[in-house]
């Protein structure tokens, strides 16, 4: 994985912002320049590292793979407009957006990788790492928070030994949050492996998480 | 010999709220029981949209009794069917009708004359909870697409715009812009290609009106969009919906497909030259995409960042085409207005706000759920009377409306009649209709910090006041909560709130400080109580 060095931060961000208007031209720019511009978009420290261009050792997956995306790409006639639809579908199928997958999508939609990554990293629901075996998501919407989601988060963080928004190192469970599922009548809510559990208490949620492990 | 008993219909709520309470299992169990006893012809098990008091799920209604049961579980299914069969047997003996004497094991029978039901006026939700949203035939039976047919065959686009204009309908997404005016602006734009967009990116935490409408009666929204398209001269439509609403997405997908199959959407509708196709666009989790220019970017597959207006979407929207953007509930109001006439609609509500409004009532309240009331109903009626007030042992402190873009109405102001103007005077907004009730244990500074954290996380980062301002505001609020703040910090908090409000690019930033300003207005003493005592500061400074 690529780690950004703050000292490498380009000096002229304003220039980069102007350039971001002309994303279509990225691909016509020399490889170095392209890399530079793409890199700026991923520069923010909260963002995951951008996928890097790989030349020689493209994996077999990249060349032939992602067959499951063919139908949705065809349905949208490979129009760049469909980027988010395609990414949603891709994440549903492959569980996360790998570097290879993003590159595949970029090539098929005729978009620069920078724009594909820039868009994907903007939205909260896209993930760039393989999910853990289990998932526990606490709703932290207003109603759930008023009724006690904070206590659930604290208890879960303590039980799992990880902070909200991270995964256990052994890949056993992700602990995440969602801003309102719109099912507030049953607050506070916790989603465990896709199943919404209503009116949770510290005891019930700990029991559910322990039963997973 | 008596006449055979009327067929029964068990309406089983299958919206997301009840699904979390095991509604799917209940429905299956009922179906299994009915088919085992070979009663399929006599008892219909119907999955329907939201039945109202979601906090009491899973809900089940029995027709024609009109009985509503709460807290029904799958294991209650056989008992209910047995009770129904026993009643038939008894009625067959003496021919007398009997009330249904059955209560679920751990649930209860709800009294439908309670204010929660009796004070409602269902216009948008008239079919919600009655029809099976997965079957277009059920919607058509209740008159779906009749008004579209009438508009296309009998009315001119101008007449439709005029009707909506005269009804006084205002946008239900939050800002309350007159819908008729918006329609006529788009209708006047030159060009053959226009777009209609339905904003179903209901991101305000604590709000689920749009989800419930889409889950319970998707054809209502599709028909409203099609009528709008006819009125403004558009041929393409998009529904932008948030990815969290999986069931609403599923129901909408099905509804669009069925409507196309029935030739109610598509080309050459009702033997005219009018055509309208709808595409679903699923978001990927960005609150800012509820802002119309950001939403347009997102539909175009780009980052959901807003841009300055003008040009307004009515001039340049999706793909640079004139675009009409309305909220789900706004579109859902179109059909009844056309059917009953603009005068009928204008007679409901207050002088400045016409019609009804759907609210989602949640938080520290006994009867939470989905309800629809005429505009001008007081908050006290909604929260105290319909919602039953705070649970045993607590009192209501405030009601939060409008989500992170709104503010808090303190308990002392609950007599306010809810409309666009009165809420604005109180420093909050109607918003999309989320209402979160807070009891006396709620720390208002922590609540303000909660919303500020939300806005900080959701700021798209395009303009500085919002990107940097929300971080600073959240920091200042945290400082208050930690007990480290001074009077100068409080003054800075207030000043910064006004700066962010006045200088941000889009609605997210402009309204991000509202929860802080509103709590400062009504609960200032809570902020002041958190300030570091002057003595402590003096001793710190001394050495």
C-alpha cells in the first residue's frame, strides 16, 4: 500500500484545483504529470491511499477478470455517468473496491483513474479494503444517539478492543457506524452481518457480538 | 343457513421498521398456517407499507374488523388463524357477527381511536399500509395512474402547472419553495430535452417519511413524477435514492419495471406522443447529495460537491438540461391535488402552508412512528397528544426538527402551530419532517456537538467556511463539554456560527450552525454552566 509523505505534498494546490476541472484531459498528459495530478486528489490525510498505476505485472484478474461487471457496464453503455452505479454494483459483487477493480472500471468507462478514485473516495459507503468476516454497525443517527447509541459504542469498543470505524487485526470483525437507517421507531439499532436488530441494550449487543466469535 | 363469511385480509407491515421486529418471519408463518389449513381463498395475507406506530412493531391489521395489533411475533400466527376459524364456526351456528377476541402473546391490540390515529389526515399516505407495494394491480385498483391518464388525455401542460400553483403546494424537502413556481420556471425553459429528478436522498438522521412512502406506495411517486414531466415537457426522470434504503430501492425497482410492462411508463403513453422513462440512481453515502446541485453531480457519476447558483437546476441541471428537482413527498402530493382539485388542497392547512405534512416522530416518546397531519397542527398535539408524551418518569425538554440543518424547539414553545413560517421564527426549519423528542436528561451542548460532528464529517470540503468552520466549531463545542471553555470561547463560538452561516456555499454549511444557535437561544444557561469558573482561571494564571 502506498503511504503519502507529507513532505512530498505538492506546493501548488490551487493549480491542481483548476486542473481538476479538466479531468478529461488527464489521460493525454504525460505519465508523470498524470501521476502527479492523480496523487493530489488522494492527498488528503483522511483518504485511503490511491491506487498506483502498474505497468508490467498486471494480474491475471485485471486482464480477464471482473466478468460480473460486464452486464452492468453494457446496460449503461459504458457511459461515464454510470460510474457510481457501476461502483455500487462492483462493491456488492466483490465486497470492496480493489485497485485492480478501480483500474478496470476506469478503463471501461473511459475515465482517468484519478476521477474514478476521486469519486469513489468521496462517498462513505465505498471501501477499499476487504471486509472482515463479520460486521457490526451501530446506528449513530439522532434518535439512536438520544436513546443511547453512545453507550453501545463504548461497550463494543471495549469488548472488541478497537475504535469505531476500524477492524480487529485478526480480520474477525469490523466495527462501524451509520448515520441513520431511517428505522428510528426501533432505536437504538445495531446491524450485525446485515441483520438489523432493534432496541438494543449493552447486554444484548455484547451477547450478539460474542456469539460471532 | 347463513351466507358464507366475508373473506379476511391480514395486512402485515413489511416496511423496514417492522422487518427489524421480525415482520418477515410473521408473514411467512401466517402464510404457512393459512396454506396448511387450506384457507388461501378465504384469508389473504398481504404485505403492506408502514402502518404507523413503528415503535410498536411488528404490526398487523385484520380486515374487515379494522383491528390493529402491535408486537406480533411469528409464534402468534397459528393462534390468530385458529381464533379466526373459531369465530367462523361460531358465526355459522347462530349467524351473529362477533368481534375478534384475540391478542398476541406478548403484544397488544391497539385502540385505533387513539389520537395517534384519529388526529391524522392521510393524503400522501392514503394508500400506504393498505396496498401491497409489490403489486401494481393493487395500486391501479386504488386509482393509480388515473390522474396521469387524465392529464395526458384531457389537460394541457399549462393547466397542470396552474393547478399545482393554485394549490399552494410547497417543496417538502425542507426549503419550502412553491412547487407551482418551480414547475412553471422549468416549463418555460426552451429546449426539447428536460429532466425530472426525484430527491429521495433522505439523509437527515431521524427522518424516514420518504422511505416509508417509497416502501409503501412507490407508484404514487412515479405517477407524480410522470405528471410533472408532462407539465414541464420532460421525457427522462431520475430517482436519486440513498443506498441505506435497501427495501425502498427493491420496491422502486419492481414498481418501475411493472409500470413499464403495463405501458404506464415508457414511450407513447396513453396513445399520445408523451414519453417518460425513469431511472433509479443509488447514492453511496454522502449527506451533501441532498443539496440539489450536489445531487446533480452525483447523478452524473461525479463527486457530490455543490456548485454556486445561478445557474439554477431549472436552467442547467442534469447533463446541462433544464431540470426539475422535487422531493419524494412533494411528488406524492401531486396526485391528490389533481384528483380533488387545487381548492380542496388549499383548504387544508394554514394561510402560508397548505396541505398536510408527514412527520416521523422518534426519540423519547411513547408512540413513535409515521404520521400525517394538516399543516398548522401544534407541536404539542403531535408530540404530547398523538405521541403520548415522554415515557414514564421523564419530561419533554425539547423537540428537534429539521435534522442537522434545523434546531430545537423548547418545551415552553410546544404550542407553536407547525408551518414553514412559525418554525423559521423559532430558529429552526420544517426540514423534511423528522421530529426527535428529547427528554430532560439530554445535554443540549452535547446534542449541538453531535450535529456539528455530523456536519463536519459530511462537509464536502469545497468551500472553506464549511470545511474549516465546522472543524473549529466542533472543537469549541468539545472544549465546552470538557469544561475548558472560557467566556471568550463562547463568544467566539457564536461569532463563528454566524460567519459559517453567512459565507458557506451551500445549504449544508449555511445551516450547519443552526443547532448551535438554536440551543444557544433557548438553552444558553447550559453553555454558561460548562464554562470554566473564573477562580480556577485566576489560580492557573497566578504561578
